[in-house]
């Protein structure tokens, strides 16, 4: 339900919301290291959630990539790592004999392997006469025991990509392989690619034998998790391919690669890497790509290296595959922390990049490799500005429930859009800043609503606490309605209660006694009014004015008012002993009750206002109260108050026209509640109604006899004498033909 909100809250809400929007736009653009680190960290959390919910691929082994695992089983069977180069050569030979197209090695051979024959030769005693013979024999044997020679020969026979590592701060070791095969060398000029100045590479003998090489550097994000992968890096002015990129290039028989860039602020920035005619891989400005991790499960066939060496593998698992040689053994320390697994073998990171390029980089399939487009910040900025302004203007007008609902709807729509572009288009669009903006706007408006509601409750208590009982204030506080002092027009019931002969009483009392008397009386009467959910309008001297039906609507306002009137008379009787104890005089109270349409609201001047009711029905209620003295009744109600009140026994008092009113009204006295009616009361009422019937039907002879009998039995009942006096002053023959029994009161 949308509530009427104070104008000030709306204004504060809109201004505060726009300030939040401005803050979020600044947050999105500022380049402060601390802000950037927080912003990036939030985005990585969102990225990890996105990747967990919508990963790439399925839980089946990839059809083009297989991992040759130097696992615990292989180490226990073949011996500890590093294995002899001869065994590595045998492993490579087995792979290619069983149909592997390209093999990539996630390891580096940076030291030459010791030749056992030459080791023995170097330890011989040069003075021994047999040394020359042994030296000759050992040098002859050295060729057959040369593991580097055997490995290099295999490297030259097959498509094998050696791995190397770029570093900083250490001396270069080994020899780097061929740099990136570019269509045009100038394509790399000026590109701000990731760069490391040193390296650890394979021994020259192996590098020269192998036709292909790639780096296997994998740099984690600041939180230690690997999300991005460098496809290219620069070293000493040259650009080199990664292990994954070189493996894919060789696998697809692509001779040269193209680097596509665009000018940003007069600086070339790499946009994508092209394998002409086959793949297009978008990158960031450093030549990095997102690692398209496949869903958890059996994503790749892991084949134990020892099984390959011993011919225990189904060749169907190897045919036409890219084989990656790496290790999942914990002792070899190549386990990496990733968004999909805390301990993922490093070789599988390379496998995910290779699989991603083959699955999503194919330009002929119309698929897109996942990447963060450069226009992402522009989309973010537009969302923040447009959605932020809409929410800033809308939320202050809404209730708490609707603030939650609209904010949740905005978050859901934004999340759906973000997940949709990720799952369908493979686009990584930043999302945390708009979400943060929505959250801040929601919290701000909820807080503002809470403050406004709290102040409104205090204001409500301040406004109505002096008029209505605490229980009613609490009901108003819980109600969904908006209460205020604004005017309203509705059917209500008003009650006037006034002390009889108060002027005479006040003249006999000291000011202190008079104050005490009024305090006792008004406190007791107000408590009764509050007990019956009434609203105290005002005290005027000894007079109490109350009404029912506002500020909370009351469908039984007439009933509650009449019950209050009777309870006030009962309370007054209970009060007399206390007054007597304090030496204060007792007194009677006349109460008038009337029901009708009234105006209710905070009325008055700019200097002083009061929550009150106005209207003809109110004035009539005051007149009815004044007539209680004339008729000698303690309580009288108007005919509209009498309607539908089966919970009381009434007797008709008179049909009158009061001063200031043209229409005649019927007045009634509530005698008692039905259970309280004794046989005597019922008999008296029956006799009274018969007398009244005769009076209005002009049978005054019978009426006089009946009223005299009633007056004789109840000399204290003034109403009987009123009718006797009225009939004694006028002859029935003098009544006009149109006489309807209405008695006109000319005084208030």
C-alpha cells in the first residue's frame, strides 16, 4: 500500500538519493588505489558467483584436450621427479604414436642432464694405465646414454611445444624459443603488454631441436586466485606466445598470428588476437583473457603418465588430441587456487584456456570467447545515472514494503541482464557498483522512513495523546492509515457532560477546593471516556466534550458514546463517597449525546489550534445536554443516536425543536441495559409510553390521568410534571390542526 508521505521526507529522500547516485558515479570513475582495489575485489566476488552459477562446458571430458598426469601413481611406479630425459622422450614418443597431434609440456628443462658415462670418466685417476682405454670406452657409451640427445631428437620429430617461464629480478637461464609468429611485426609496436625482463628457459640443445615454445606463466589476482591468463607477453622487446596459444596455433595449422588493436588517447591498445580464418580471441590491454573454467566434474580425461609409458591406455582417448603434460601430485607444488576449485592442477588452467579458444573463439561458429568489453564502464555509468535518478525520485514516495519490492525488482532485473549477457553473449559486464547504488538507495530510504515513522509516532502521540487513550494511540500507530490534523467529514457521535448548578457550587468553595473538585471529577470522567475509546475534545470549566469516530473510525460510535454516558453516571455515584470524605459537595451531571455528520480536524488560528468537531450535529448535542435540566434527566440522546441500539432500554422524552434548528428531533433517555430492567422499570415504562401516546394523539384527559398517576408514584421524576404543566397551560381545543406534538425551546 502506498502511503501519503510528508513532503519534507520526499524532498530529503530525493536529494539524498541523488547524492548517492553522484557518489556511485564518482566511485566508478575514481582511480585511487584503495578505491580501485575495493572495487576490483567486489567485481571478482561477483565474477566468481557468475562463474559458479553459469560455468562453461559440461561435466564431460573435452573432445580435443587430454591431460597426461604425472600423478602420485606415476611417481610411485616410475620414480621421483624429474624423470630421466630418456623417459620423457619415451613418453612423448608413445603419445604421438597413439595419435596425439600436439603435445605441450608444462615444465622446463633448464639444466642439462648428467651423462653417467661422462660422470664416471671425469672421476677416473688420470695416472692409471687403464684410464685411456676406459675413457675411450666411456666416451663411446656416452652417446647412447645421452638423455638430452634422445629428447631433442623426439622434439624434432613431432609437434611438441616446450614450456618456459618469464621472471623478473634473476639472471636469464637457458635459451628462449621462437617469438610470436606475427603476420606483420609492426603490429606489436607500442602495445602495453605485460612484460618481464628475464626468463628461465630450456637448455639450448632442446630449444633448438623443438620447433615450438610458449611460456606457462600464470599470475594470480591480488586475492591469490587465478582468473586471467596472459596469451602474449613481452620480453626484451619481443612478444612471445603462451603455452596455450602456441598449442592451439600448431593444432589448427595456423602459420602466423595477428594482433588487432585500436587507438585510445593516441596509444595503441590490443583488442584481440586473431588466428586468421579460424579464431578471434578478445583480450584486455595487457593481452590477458579470462580463464573459461568448465563446470566442476570430469572436464578432461586425466591419463596417468605411467599408463602411457607402459602402453596401458586406450588410443581412442589420445587420437587427434592436444596433450598437456603436467602434474596433479601435491609434492610437485603445481596446484593453483581458482574460482571453481581451491586446488586445481596448474596444467588444467592451460587446458581450460585451450578448450575455451577452441570452443568459443571459432569465428565460423559465431561464438564469442568470454571477455570484459571496454564499453562495460559506459553501460555501468548509464545504468547508475538512469536507474539511480528513477529510484531516487520514486523510492521516497513508497512505503517500506514497496521500497523493498522495487529495490528487489531492480536488483533482480540488473542481475538477470548481467547473467544473460554472460551466459548468452559471454560478456563480463561489471555489476557491483549499480547493485551497491540500489542497496544504498534502499537502505537510505528505509532509514529515512524509519526516522520519519519514529518522528511521526512521536508526533502522533504528541498530537493525540491528550485527546485519546493510550490504547487508541497504539492502534493508530499500528494502523496503515495516515493520521494527521487535516480536516475530514464523517458520521460521528458527540457527548457533552456538564455539572448541574456548578455556579452555585463554585461560590461555596475556595479556589483550592474548586480546583480539587474539578480535578477529581474530570480525571474520573476522562478515564471512563478513554475506557470506551472516546476522544476528549475539550474541557470548558466543568463541561466535558468528547466524540467517537475520529481519529480512528468507529462503526459503533453511538453505542460507545451511550455506554460512556451511563458509565459516567455510575462513576459519578461511585465518586460521591470520596468527595464527601474530602469535604467536597456532591453534584449531578447532565449528559447529552447526538449522532450525525460532523467536520473533524485541527481547527483554529495560526497561534492556537485544537483537534475538534464542528457542525449542526455538534450544536444539537450541546442543546440536548442543556435540556437535561429542563426534563430532569441525567442522560438524553438524539434520535440518530437511538437508531439501531438494541443494547439499551429507552424512553421517549419529547419531540422538540431547539433554538437554531428548523427540523424537529425526538429525544430519548437511555434507562438501562436490558438485563438490568426490573419488572417495576418495565411496568413504569409501559405506563409512560401509554401516557405519551395519549398526549400526542390529543387525548389529554387520559394523558393527564396517566401522568398524574406516574407523578404520584414517582414524585422525583420531573418529566411527568413537565407534561402535566404543559397540558395545564394549554387547552387541547386551542391546539392548531397541524399540531404534531413538537415543543419549541426558545432558549439554549
